[in-house]
């Protein structure tokens, strides 16, 4: 069963409560999403570290229930 955009956003926000999260369904199939996450928690962290924080928030769903996630992250400007 595919994950909804709301489920993905909820998981990210539960791990990063101060984050601004924007989720788009790229293919309309509930399997391919783009996520843009802006969080103060990312300040001073590399892009790889930021992405790792988001993947950890998704609790191992990547590659399983959540097939593909095009991820962009940044600290607030």
C-alpha cells in the first residue's frame, strides 16, 4: 500500500517539528514523491547529513513502502 503525501509529511514533522515540509506526488501513483524540507536543525550540516536526518525520520520506509523520494533540504535563510 503506497504512502500518502500527508503520511510522509507527518513522519518528517514528527522528527523535525520546526521543519517546513512540501511534498509533491511526481507521478500521481503514490510511489514517486518530491520533498522539500527546510529546518533550522540543518544549520551547519552537510547536504548528506541533512538527507540522512530526513531518511531516519522516515523510519526505514525508503525503498519499501516509499519507492522513490526526490529530496531537497536546506536550513532557513
